[in-house]
């Protein structure tokens, strides 16, 4: 416990929020992972942060496990889910959630994960050997900043193959943050990925759907991507030609349909931006849309408010207002909103109510 406490003192706001969110798990009525991040100019302390509500279908243990830094002999192999890869001489220490994703390392690089639906599916028989848990561990083991973590994960996935669902990781350090999206490539033996930098004064929300839109191939500071991204995009049938004439919208090209039901992802993005975003910026966002992927209702990032810490929320299905149960937050808070139709001026069938969870 003493060592754990001393390690926590070295970690950023991201780690503190991760710990709080692990301890104050949502109940299994809401099967979803919502991730949040804020740039340093969007927080009252100037710290970059990310947060992850990992519902995990009720089977994710909340314990944190410390993996120590270590030196390795030349020729050592590093085991991964589908085999092994060459180990590096020295690996960083990091915290990981037992049975889940790595969260923060000793250099204050932090991750927050949300599973997404992608147009290409994985196939273990194609030879890909890495999944998203592997990448989260490898990124934190081998990187000392967020940008490097993105590059490590992307390069390893394209080299050794990505055998998992579409995934998103918010990747932050003490200076900046990135949205990282990844999916199997068309051959199912490699990977397609992209990353977008979160502007210092912005916030980001990912809620089980890709959010990166137009990739600026000439802006190397704010965008990173796999070398095969344009070739893979053409194979979807959704992208044709030169990015100068035909901009590549990552979500429109590589995302599968919004999971579960309409508004499953978009409503959480809207609500997340309501809590995290600048009021004027949020007011310009639509409350409804025809279809998430093609309509592009919400941007990947939004100008943020000056944040200290922010409530969690959830949507629960109810047939009518009287059937909505009072849900209790991690600290016994019972405040809730009314019907979604009343809150945001939209009409949904069946209707929903929302309940904020303070952290």
C-alpha cells in the first residue's frame, strides 16, 4: 500500500480519474464504455486528463495491478494473446486493470478504451496475433509520451496483425492527448489505424463508435495514420480517389453501424459535450440525426469548459416516465433528469431518462 500510494503521487489527473472510475463502477444495467479526455487548456489546473467508465458486461474486476519496470536479456520473447513478439531491452512500469486494459505508466502516459464497430472483422486464422489489451500494455511498456504510444501501438499492429474488434483509445500524457482508432485491415493479417490530436483547449468523447472524421494528410502534427489507410479505404467501396479531391472521413469509411440502437453512441457524445464542452459550442450541436455514421452529427473534439472534475451519467431504457427507476450513483446520489424528450427536445420511442453520476 505504501508503494502504491507513492506511485500515485507521480501520476497525472488521468490516473486519479481512472482510479475513481474503477472504484465507482457503473452497475451492469448499462453495457457501454464511455471515454472522456480534455486538453490542458480545457482544465482548471492545466492538467491533461482522460477517464474511462468500463462496464465490461459485469465481468471486469476493479482491482489495479502494478507491473514493474524491467530490463530484459537480448533475444527475449514477449508473450501476447496470439503468440509472441521480440521484447525490447527495457520496459516501463505501469498500472493495469485486472482482466482488462493497461491504464497509466510511470511516465504519466494514460489510456481510456471504448470498443467500436468497424467495417472489417478480425479472423484469427489470418495470422494476426495482437488484440487491444496487448496494444494497451505494449504502448505503456514502450512509450514515454502519448504520441510515441500511438506510434508504438500502430506500428506493432500493422506489423504483427490486429485480431480484435474496432477499438478506440484516448491516449494522454502531461502535455497532450490523442484519439486513436484501430481495426483489422481487409486481409485480416494487419491493421488500419488513425490518430487525431486533441487541441489543448478542447475535449473529446468516444462512446462505442469511431469519432475521427476528415483526416488531413498534410498535417503531420495533428494526424497520424497507417501507411495502408487509403488502399484499405478504397476496398470498403466508400472512398474513391485522391484525398485532395475526396477527403477521407475515417468514421464514414471504416465504421460499422451505430451499435445496438439509434442514439446509442451519439446521445452519450451529445451528453458528454454538454457536461464537458463550452456552452456556446454545445448549443450548436444537433439533438437528433438521421444516422450516426453518414450524418456526422458531432465532431471528434469540441472547445471545452474550464473543468475541475465532471459527473458521469447514464441512459436507461424505460417504457414511460413512471417506469423510470431512481438509479443510485457511486456515492448514493439519487438526482436524475426526466424523460430524454423533455431534456433535449427530441422524441424517442421507447423514451429514455438520464441520470448523472458524480465522481
